[in-house]
């Protein structure tokens, strides 16, 4: 397994203000990072692993290598929870926000809140929820959708006016091994994105871990 990068957003400039950001450390999980070729289907698993890394760092207040469940472990856990059939193990089936919610509770006994957003044009209605989440909790947030099915890891929010509001998104779809933080930033795998870039044709679900950062 390659050495995972941590806190890859810290070199980004803020596009607007005010801002609320993730508190504490996380490792960036992405396609191929552990030798598993999950291109095209593993983005939800990688976002889950990034969130689990934050919980682990936050619980133990450590900044060293940690052991997290791999993709097979996650699939087996969902079968044990009777959310999936046995055929799910070793499959290439995707994970959505609901499965991520179940796994965060399963692996770390942390409940999550699911916030449904009817479409990209309605995201502004959920911005206050995100604002309060990063202010009070500080954990990463999973975003998944239907038409826009690509998993996104939200690390922050800035701006309160609809025309300027941006989300800090960590994208797990990078398939380059041994990537550097500078490459992630230049290729926009971690970037501030205006909420207008979300699709009006897609609904979105947010998975918000209900754990308070010790670093708040």
C-alpha cells in the first residue's frame, strides 16, 4: 500500500468568506491507493475510508499510520448487518451515503444523520446544516447522488450568499499512484467548487457523522 497523504486541502486559497472547515487530520483514500483496482466503482468505499481515518485520528489523537477496513472488510460488514446479500462480497457494487452511514456506526459506533436534497438546485437549503456541522463537529461529510453518482467528500464550506457559496470537495476518483499534494491541487482532485456545479437533474444525500471533534 502506498503512503497515504494527509490533510491535502491545507494549501488551497479561500475563494470567499466566512468559512467553516474540517477540524483535525485525515488520510486521503482514492482509487488504487491500496493496490485494489476499484476504478469505476470504488469511490464510495474510498470516501468512507477517508471519514474513518478522520474518526480514528480524532479518537486517538495520533498522526501515524493506522489500519482501516479494506473494501472486502466493508462488504463483509454490510452482509453481516443484513443490508446486502452474500453475493455482495468481492463484487463491484457501489456504496451510497446510506451504506456509508451504516458502516461508520458499525466500525466506530458513531451514528450519522442522512440529509436528503431533492436536486442540485436545492443544495442551498442544506447549506446551513453543513455550516453547523463543520462548526460543531468538524468531521468530513459524504455526498452521493443518483444522476450524479460520483461520491464526494466534503471538507468545508465558505460564503453564505448563494451566488458565491462554495464547498471544499475531496474527490476520491484520482487513479494516480504515489500522487503528490501539489498534483492533487493542480489537477483539482481537492478544490473549492461553487454549488452551481452540482446537477439540477440529480438528488443528493449527505451523510453527516454525529461525532464532536476533540480539536474544536
